[in-house]
C-alpha cells in the first residue's frame, strides 16, 4: 500500500509530506542552534535572520525538506530518470535523511541543496541540437549561489561539464559558460564584502571549520546493523534495476542517466573530502542522490510484498533514528 501510493502519478500524494516530514523531524525542533565557527556569507546572513530560537530553525529546515522532496520528484519525472512517472522520491528523501543523527537540524549543505537540484534540472533540460548557453549559465549561477551557503557545491561544476559531454557535441564555449556563471556570483560577493570592509575573505576555511556543526553519520551498534540489513538489499536491487533500465533506454535517456551518475559521483567525492577533514558529513549529500537511485528498487511489478516490506522497514528505521 505504501509503495503503491507513491508509485502513482497523482500529485495529491505530495500532500502526505505535510504529515511525513513533521512526523520524522518534529522532535528536533527543541534541538540546539549550532552556529559554525566559520560559515559562508549567505548562511551567516540566514542564521542572523532566523534569530536564536531553535524552533524557527527547525521549521525552516523542514520547509526546505518539503521543497527538496518535491524538487527531486520533478527531477526524476522531467529528466526521465525512472521508467515511468512516480512520486517515490518524495517519500524516500525525507526517510533517508532521517536515518542520520545530526547535531543540528539546519546546516549549510541542507540550505544549499535546493539550489543544486534546481541547477541540475536546468542543466539537464538541454538537448543535442537546441540552445544551451542560457540554461548552462543559469546552472552555473545557481551553483554559485549554493556555494555561498556551502562552498563544496562549487565543485559540482564538473557535473555540468560531464552532462554537456554526453548530451551535446563538443563546443568549448559551452564548457566555459557555466564557469562564468559560477565566477560571477563569487566575484560579486567578494566585491560587496570588500566595499563593506569585510575582506580578506577566506571561503576555503569554512570547509574545515564545520566540525562542530556537520551532522553525524548513522549511529553505531544495533541500529547500524539493522540499517545495513534493510538498506543494502534495497541498494543492490536499485543498482541492478537501474543498469537494466539504462540498457533498455534510448540514447537521450542514457545521456540523462549518465549525467545523474556523474552527479552522484561528484557528491561522493565531496562526502569523502569533507569526511577526511571533519570525520563527519552532511547527510543531505547522500540522501539526495540515493532518493533518486532507490526509486528503481520500488518500481518493479514483481515481488510487491517484498518491496512494500522494504519501504515500511525504511520508514521504521527512520522513526527509530529520530524517536528511538
């Protein structure tokens, strides 16, 4: 029943997020407000605007989660990342995000991810013979804005390059344009800071200063073992189904799914780099691509009972992580 509900192409299903997201994260509203010792400029301004009250930060974070769940659903359906339209990412994203324990509900990577998803959707809207410069500049510009919340997102410009390489014939200007969009944002930010006497600006230091606020990896012990028992089979089935679906797809579908793989690989690089520096990583970096990939584990028509049991098990694990 749970899988069937989100496998449908009924937009009204998204209203269930108004129950799912608060049900998972409402307990974190009373959590501490953790301000990193060094943050990117837009995240600092956001914390200042939200004030010191923890429940305001929590509500804002849950609003972002609702937005990203809807965005990921649109990304999957509009970029043909699944064989048919569905709303499974709206369920999987908050559930996967809830599997991680965190020191604060609101963190820089979470705030910047909606802009990243928007950038990917803009970049993947290009085709092999239409205009591409405007979408690519927009994608680079959006990544620049996301980097002003969480600097490692600037690295995702390599995903734009990878997407161009598989979708379009080679034209050097199309590789330069997204870099210009990214550079414009960072340069204008530096200029504003300089005019306000806030330079020198050292954004690279913000990556290593997140140790006190970066959410933690899944808790150890019994929970971690149970999580592996549930999540690993889901991932294996998802990878197998994705590979089969990829082989059956036409060239345009293969190009877009290759672009998605590049996005997942780039986020993995960011996770590894951040983990080496801080011994922790923001879970949204993992939850966003997995929410798209795991769609394939629940799309098949056979073994409906097992797929439904896996979905309920993931939901139970998420509730355990947050409320147990």
